[in-house]
C-alpha cells in the first residue's frame, strides 16, 4: 500500500514511460493512455490484490482493460510493479513482443483478456464476476476500465443489464470519460449524456469523480467495495493526453506517436510538473 503522495509520484513517472514506449514503437495511443494514469496507478499500487511472479494466482483480483488501445498504461504499471521487465517497454507493438498494441493474454499472462474490439470488455468482466460467485474456494473482485467512445456500442448495455440482474457487487466499472474519441469530441460524434442517469436506470451504483485526482479515485474505489447489492460504476472525468499541453483535449493525439522533438517537449513538461509538485509538497 502506497501513500497518496507516492502514488502521485508514480503516476508522474508512468506518463514518461508511456510516451517513451509509444515513441519507440512509432505508433500507439498516447491520448487515452495518459488520461487513465491516475486510475491505473491507484488500481495496481493500492487496490488490486495480485502476486508478482504468480499471474495465475486463483485469489487475484481480475482487471479487464476494455479500451485495449490504452494498454501502454497497464504495461508501465506492470513494469513498475515488477511483473514485467522494464527493459521490455521499448518493444511495444513489436513482432513477438509480449507487449502488443492491444493486450494479449497468451503473450503476457498478467493480462486477463485479449481486448480492443471496443464494446466487448464489460461482457468479459461480467462473466468473470459471475464465475467468482460460483467459486467456493476463492474470493476476488473484478474491475473493468472502459473508454467513453466505446459506450456507444450496444453490447455494452446488454452487459450493463446483466450485471445488476445477478447482483454482481464484486464488479466495478470505471469509465475513462475524457470526452474525446478517434474522430472528435464524444458529444459531437454520439453524445452519451445523461450518462449517470443511464447507468442508474440500469440498476448500477454510480458515482462521478475527477479521474485525474488521486484522492477522488481512491475514495471512489473504497466506496465501491462497500456496495453489497449491485455492481458499481465510476464515471471518471479525465483529460485526454493529461499532462502534456499540446496533447490535451484533442483527437489529433488519439492514435499518433510523438516524434523525437515532440517527445522531448512532452518529457520536459512532465518533468517540470513533477519538480514543481515536489517543491510544493
């Protein structure tokens, strides 16, 4: 368990790792990877129960990243946790690498499910949560990170109906609501609002937070664990490309790798922000 300030420092380091690996690959998705950093930092270093060196440990919590293109953040977390050799990070998206552009359970056992065909991850997570209710020997929770754009897929809402029907209080969904998708702002492509009302109408415990605020993220996960009669969804308002001024809130950086000059500029911004944060703490 890490203190909040330590989690913030980890998040700052992870943003640099993410950009460096995407730049090394020459392709990838920086915008949605950067927006989810606080969420995944909280999960991997405070919330999830798992064992380093035992990816198939039966009592582990399950985590499904439904927005599979955002997996660089997962890889950065796994490397920081000691589950992946940090020297593997530059091999992102390379032929034969365990760090594929979308998560691959076969190549990397710490990945619970191959995802990235958007709209399917919640169905997988619901199945895992149902399995836990039938498991007489192990108790665990299931977490699913979704992108906002993928909520436009109908399969999401079929799964959203199923989870409350079976009272899956062991399931927590986090929506990375950065409001930007491949083709533009979500509101212009296919507006999701009123998003909280929709989840509640489907029978979920719903909360709304600043998904880039570590305190709020941790509190939301704690609240979800206390819910005993239904699944929980956390609507996490985030910023696409969080931390890098020229990547923030724009679809231009949804799926584009920075060139060397852009990478240097981004790292300078992130490093300066970290230094300011450390001086003020």
